[in-house]
C-alpha cells in the first residue's frame, strides 16, 4: 500500500469516493446535509494534508490530516472491512505522528474502528465542526 499527495485535479474523484463511503457508513446523515457537505468538500481539502491511498494501482481511499489530528479518513465501500483502514491509520500514526481524531458519535462502526486502533475517548461535543447537529466523539491515543 502506498499514497500520493492529492492535487486539485483529484478533487472530483475524492468527492465521489467520499459520497459513496458516507452513503455506505453514515445512515444518520440526512440528504440535505450530505449534499451541503459534498459541495463544501473542495473548499476544505486545501486545509489538510490530503493523501490518496492505493493498493497496487487501485485507489482505495483518502485521508486528511492537520498538525497531528486526523481530520478525515474515507475508504471506498468495496474496500472496507479488509484491514486497509487499519494499515492506513498505522502509517499515519507512525510516520505523521497522528494522535487525535473526532468521529461522528452516531457512526458506531467508525467509533469502534478507532477504539480498536488504540484510541480512547477524551470527550464529546453536541455539534460537529460546522455547527450541524451531529454530535462528535473526541479520541486520542493513550500514550499522548
């Protein structure tokens, strides 16, 4: 598995991958908010270190980090539950020093994934980072 840094020309593919991933994993997200977030993504991408992750020559997902925080990690639905997300998070922890992440509290599979990777719950917020009514669970690595 390897990554490359994203370029602006990659944004349409990443938005499509994001939408497919979110539709498969975020049943709690209403359609109006999903479409609003989808429209906002290209403005948010430049604010993070955006990596496209590949298994051989196939794009499997992308991550976005800022400082030492994982801001986004999305896998194409057909690549979930295969250990690829675990491989990505391990690389981000080891090579980029990532030690914190926020996850939608209603995203039980995402929360379970990060707990399984060694993160612990450090707090909660009643709204997401954009002020929407989607509670967040804050997590960090135990040794931080």
